[in-house]
C-alpha cells in the first residue's frame, strides 16, 4: 500500500494524474484488458518510470480505489454529514453522489470503486471497510427518518441498498450528451425517492409519514388508506 503523505506537491500531482489516467483506461477496457505498458504510454512515461510510482497492477487498483474513497468522503460525506434533518441529509447525499459519478475529471476513479472483486487480502478488506462506513451512514439516516415519521417505515438496510442501487448504476446508462442532464437526473431521482413535503402531508394524521418513500395511491389521496380498511 502506498502512502502519499510524504510526497512533494509536484510528486503528489503526478501520482494523482497516474491514478486518474489508469482509471479511465480500466473503465474503458476492463482491469484484465488493460496492461501496465498501456497505462505507462497513456501517462507519457516509460514502463520503468511507472513502476517508480506503482509496485504492481493490483497495488495500482488499490491506490485508485483508496483515492476514490478520499474523493468521495471529501466531495460527498463531508458536505452532508452534519445536516440535522435525516431526509434532507439523504437528499443532499444522493445529489452529490450522482454528480460525482457523472461529471468531473475523476469520475472514473469513483466508478471503479464498484468494481473491486479483483482486490485480494488486506487491500480488499481495507477498501471494504471504507465502503462499509458509507453504508452505516445511510442506514443511520434511514433509521432516524423512519423513527421520526419523516418517511414510511423501512428497514434501514433495505433503504441504504436501494439508495446505493439507484446511484451506483447511473454510470451504466447516463450519456453526457443525452436528453437529460445530470442535474435533471439528480432532481428526478431525489424527488422520486424522497418526495418534497406537501400540504397534504402536513395535514396528515399524527404518526403518518410526512415524506413518502412511494407514491400515494388513489385511495390514500382521497383519505381512505387501505391500511385502515
């Protein structure tokens, strides 16, 4: 495992450029289909020069994933973790996460986080532990939202992995030049999973959900909830 803490700024910038370039190649060709020679060429380095920074191919994949988790924590978690309302915390988290995987120079680094089966041993355990912190964060927010009556009761694990399934699959179908912008996709997905508070919600019975995880049925809209039948 490579620690970049002692690197000079210019070395750190070069190291990040190697990780981002390698991530783009691996995203395009797959891990097995990308050679160290191809990565070196894309970085405008010799293969020997690349090995000055990277020990081997698996260590490179680990470094990319570790860097991706750093970016994720900086650009998503750090911006939302102190939001007191759990639903607003989840809404903001989803929006930041969507935009992180649809734009920016480092988006491939984030995408590769979800392709970690090649890692083994200590490296895989380390990345899995970092990912687990995100799952725990989501489960805590869903649990708080359910307990406070802000969403329909939902098992926190079901909520967390439903959230992740929606967000992490976007890179498979999103097209930057397509009909919808990533902002429109973020708005739509956030409002679908966490509909805004409405006057009807505010006027609901005590203990009813103020924010719905699923659309209202016609019966609910007329005031006759099937659960009351």
